């Protein structure tokens, strides 16, 4: 069975589209469970979910909780899920009807602990279509999503979001892998912490998820100091690997991942912060983190080619220039 965890918070505008796509899945419905967690929505989302639960009681399981953030909703969903595999969906996105059948069949065929597919990245535009939903423009995707024989390759240029993946449930439960709560970028920590326990990775070479980027979403809005949550996430990752005796085994991969994230996507987000003072503080914190945890990062074997040249040349003095440029070219 596949359990799909769907956190919901005030997404009434998109929710029916999401639920209809999930209920249209071509996988045998006896093998599908939708674990929907309403995270204290104040719009009509709870009423919409109640309709679906009443109409599809054998498939749709709704859990209501006080608002605590997306990570708390996903963590509750993992605990309530009963499937052999767990997938995730965001309530403002939608998926191809064949998504979970193809992921599940591939995972079973290859006895994989993690199976993923490619995706469409859709930037919301002004105006709406005939269905009343926003118009979208397809933009470039993040990460190198492909088949990997060596699991260590999954550290190097991933798409960390959970909504294009199936995880074997026992991997998450047995190793107490959860989303860190109370911060953004929780997807990053969750993804990286699963990797040491993935013995087999599988890949479906199709774009089966429509990831919808909203201008006012958590990841695209100007969040000021919350941009600094990434350092708490890094600390969470490093502590997890150290506590489990895994840091030495994956030191090179963790160094590459954390430094690349700090100097690329993190710098782009800092570049969108309005306050000059706050930007300066966050740039300082970025370099302090890297030097503290990975002082010899320039010698990392994975930093080659253009990304290697960038990583090895960026410094505190010129990073504001890079921040302005990356803020314009990187979305999310």
C-alpha cells in the first residue's frame, strides 16, 4: 500500500484540484491511502476535506490539529500512515494520475527504499483561467534528478522536496526520521537524514508532479530573519549524522551539500531580504558557519567545473554582488 501525506493550511483555492488528482490515481484504490492533516486552517479547507472524507471514507483519512506548521502536519501524517511506502503531496500542487502507480511499481520491481520522478515547475502568473485557477508559466527545475547507483550521489545536486518521492515507511519509522519543526527549509534536513539508510534508489524518468510556485509562498516571499533558519537546519543535519556515528562516513558529501547550499540558494535568498543590515548579518553568518564546520571546503573532491570555480572564489567581500544576481535568477 501507498500512503500519501498531505498537509493542508488555508489552501481552499487549490485544494479540490489537489484532491481530485490524488483520487484519480490509476493505482488500485485498495493500495492507496490519503492521509490528510488539516493544520488549523481558518478558511473553508476543513469543510472541503470533510466532503472528501465522507465521499471516500475508505481512502481519505483526515486529521485535524491546531496550527503548528507544515513540518508538524507531515510528522503527524507519517505516524498515522499505514502503507509500505509513504509519499507526500502539497495541497497547492497537483499530480499526474499515474504518479503513484508508476512510483510504486518501480519501487517494488527494484526493491527500492527510495523512488522518485521528475517534475514540472510552474510559476503562478497574474490572472486566472476558465476554471478559476491561476495561470502558470513553466520554469526551470532544481536538482539533477536521475537514476543513481551509488547512494552518495544523492547528496550532490538533489531536489530535496518530498513530493516527487516514495520512501519505504520502515526507513522513516525505524530511524526516527522526521521533519524538524518550527523552521523553514525542513525538507532539506528530512531528505539528507534519510540517505544513509537508503540501500537502493530507483527512478521513473517522467515529469509526473506539477509543483506550483506562488509569489507569496513561504519559499518565495521576503521572510527577513527566517532566511536564517537554514543554519538551524544545517545544525540539525550535522547533529543527526554525528549522533548516529555517520559523519565520518559521509563527511565529503555533507561538506559539499552544506557549503553548496550555503553559497548558492542561501545567498540568493539573502539577496531578497529588504534590510541592508539584516543582509549583512546573514552574509556574516553564512561564512561563519562554513568556516566553523568545513574550514577546508575548497579541497573537497566534488567541487569541480563551474560550480567548483564559483565556490572557491566567493568570499565575504563580494558575496553581496552575487546575492543580487542570484536573487534575480533563482526562484524559490
